C-alpha cells in the first residue's frame, strides 16, 4: 500500500514539475514574442509555402487502390496500374502549377485537370470501392486551380457528379463521396486563396515601405539641395560684394559680411528643420531675402504686393517660387532690374517675377516646362490647384505662378512629406535656369 502511495506522490510531483516547465516555456515564448514585436522582427506566417509539395501527402489516399493492384485483387490490374500512374502524374503536374498564377491559368493546366477528371471517372466506374476516393483528390486539385465566381458552381457540379458515379457501386453511400469531394474542393480553394492573398498583402506592404523610404529620401534631398543651392548663391554674391567694397568702404563691406553671417545662421536653422520635415516657407521672408540677394548682385529689386492676406500654405508655395526665380535671376540673367509682383483677389493670387536680362539664348517659352527646379514647382502647384509658367518675355525672362487663395482649396498632397513646402523641387537653381532659358534668367 505504501508503495502505491509513493508512486502516486511521484506521479503528482512529476506532473507538477511538467506543468511548471510548460508554464515557464509559455512565459518565455510570450516574452520573446513581445521583444520581436518591439524590434519589428515578428516572423511572418503567410500560410502554406508556395509549392506543390504541401499537397502531395494527400496521394496517400490512393494506397488502398495501389494495394489492390499489387495484390491482384483488382480486375485487369495492368489497366488499373496504368490508370493509377496516369492519375498520380496528372495530380502532381497540376498541384505544382497551382501556386503560380500564370501557370495555374494556362490552358495546359485546365486540359490536365479535364484529363484527370476523365481518368478518375473511368477508374471509379470500373473498380469502385477505394478507387472512389480519387474523387476527393480530384476536388482538391480543382480547388487548387480554380478561383473566382466559377469555383462554387464547379464545386457543386463536381460533387453531384462524384456522388452519382459513386452511387453506381455504393448506392446511397455515394453521398459520402459527394460530400468529401465538395469539402476538399472548397476548403483547398479557401486555404490557398487566403494564403495567396496574405502573400500579396505582405508584398504590397513591403513595396509601400520601400516607397516610403524612397519618398523620404527624395524629400530630404530636395530640401537640402535647394537650400544649399540658394544659400550658397547668396553667400557667393555677398562675398564678392564685400571683396569689391573692402578697399574703398570697409563699413559697407562689414555690412555684407554681417549679412553673410545672418544667411549662414538662417541656413543652419532651415537645414535642421528640413531634417525633421517641419519647415514652412514664408512669402514675406522670401521677399526680404530676394531684395537683399538682388541688391548684392547689383540688380535693382522692385517688389509690389497687393490683395487680401494669404493663408500660410499659399505663402509657402509662393515663397518657393520666389526663391527659385530670384536665384535664377541672380546667377544667370545678367539683368539690371527684377520686378516681383504679388496680386491677390478673393479667390486667386498671382505672382510674377520678371527681369530684364538680355535673353539672347533663351528657348521658346512652354507653359509648365523648365529645368528640374521649375518643373518640380510646376508639379507642386498643379497638385495644389495652381499653375506655373516660365519663359522669355519681350523685356527679359518671366516666371508666373497662380494659386488658390484659400487653404481649403489646396490639395493636401502638395504639403505631404514628398510634396510639401518642406520638399523643394528636385534640382538646383542652376539646372532650372539653364534648361528654361540659358543665360536669360
């Protein structure tokens, strides 16, 4: 008796120990899963692997028929063996093509499925018994191949046909074969369809992530490139002015040097804001900078502004147009005068930047076309419901931008990470000036 009690105690102790180990493993797995999720390394489980090997084990349902052939219990075993080989070959051929959409929808696959149905029908009518199990395998192959609205109808018709053929040998027991055929058809189609959808969703997610990274890189490169191009142009112009003024007017030269320091500090601030993606342009600020840059380059600035106040979004886009156009005028126009006009109404606002450069090598003006800088601005303004025109004019070179005045009329896409004021159009001022009108501003 004491031995039995000791055995029971040992069994209870072992059960408790096993339960404790199981609980520890469960907690460890949960902790690992949480760690993977925080690290963004949760393993994906997209369903069955995209290969026909996952459907091959179902061929074991034909072992009873193979046994009948090998033992000579089936009449005409050679015919049965050839039929069995044909069925298995067609099954393998079909399931290995089921995981590739192009091969699955090919005519050869559909022909193979039809031949498999004929072989299955012949074997079922000729032998019955375990040979009737080939109908569920036929349903499995059908579910692996077919998709869409015809799947349900095909599954029902195939099940009715399988039940009718089975009833020749088994009577009412053919209902079981019909049910198994319908179940294998629909379940296989549902599982493989879901697996394919999961894989497509995962591929789409990876593509979206890749595009997001590319767009963020583009946003940053646009900001950094345009900021440096504009700022360095102003610094170069003011440095040249300071060098010219230093021998005869040190006070004026020191003023230019002070402006260079201010521009440099402002550029550092804008670059930091560009990194975080929160920089918004200001039309008033850009107009002040335009006056300073044009004056330092020996170009007389004329700025006119009229109309009701503008929304920050509209000012931001127009500020980028002023920056791009003035940079072109400073670096390439050879002009002596540049007029900047902002005229607004209750619905629209029109910005014009016109210089009197010679324009001897200017290309014919084409609306919305220019170098990469002006081309990017054209796309940006078009997204916001506006337009941009750049090209030579009778008195030099003119850039004209038109936008809605109200913020609600502007498309949010124009201020997204890839299309916001924080993302200046790709390309430098040099590129845009040269492509639109080389030497003309």
